[in-house]
């Protein structure tokens, strides 16, 4: 709960203009929001993967698989990938080695397709598709900053319902203009939000 009430309107902008923009956003929003199955489906996948990684010994006992990014920040959509981070009880000595162990465990699962290990990346990662859910997944290790950034965006979305609506419209606008891809020298969705 914020110690203040959000301001009701924009100063210097005609009410008719604000009303027209708001009406357009409200008409667009239902098509942009994820389905009711979005969070339960992803939580089931996270739990299944965590159990598998723990039971195979790929990650240390007491480790947790934490979802971050659009699957957890309240700005995701059904087609979003699922970014996850292994949080270990103690910081791993070698993140690349841990990601290789995760990749080896995933390789034995029939539920995993298109496995791609990037153990020499700045943040070592394993990417794959979960066949059961059809969700593209990424697993990294010890990415605490990404987890905190996710919590920050989720907090923004709970401050005022208009924040979430505006964020979905901004993501749509940047995607349609092909200006939300850091590999092409533009900002990421996180950067815009």
C-alpha cells in the first residue's frame, strides 16, 4: 500500500485525449493479457523441473528453482518464455559447471526438446523447450539481480492497475516496431518497462 493516492489525471492534457487513449487501451488489453492458466501452468512446470534437478543431483540439496522475468513480473503473456534461476544455499564456485550438470540432467528427460547449452556465456545458461507444456525455458544460476528486478516490476504492477495496462501496450508497440531486441541495439522489454 502506498502512502499516497496516484494522481487522477495528466496536467496539460485535455480530458478528451486522455479518455480516448484510455478507451483504446482498455479495448486492446483483453487480447494482450495472459490466460487464467498462465501462472498455474508455469508453477507446475517450475516445480516439476526443480524436483527432477534435485532428485538427479544436478543441483545441490536445498537449492531452489526461481522464476524471473515476464513469467513472474506480472507482465507476461501466454507465448512468453520462462526464465528460471537456480538459487543454491551457497554461491556456486563454477556456474558453468553447474549449468553443464543441469543440461546433462535435462538431456535424459523425454519432456525436453531443443536443448542448447551456453556454458561460456557471461551468464551461463541452458535453453530448451518443455514438450509437455510447449513452453520455451532458460535456466541460469545465481542470477539474483534478475530476481530482484522481477520483484521490482511486480511491485510496480501492484501500485496502480494503470501501470500494468500501460506496460502491455508499450510492449506491443515496441514489438510491432521491432525496437525491443538488445541483440539489434535496442532496449529490451525490461528496459522499456
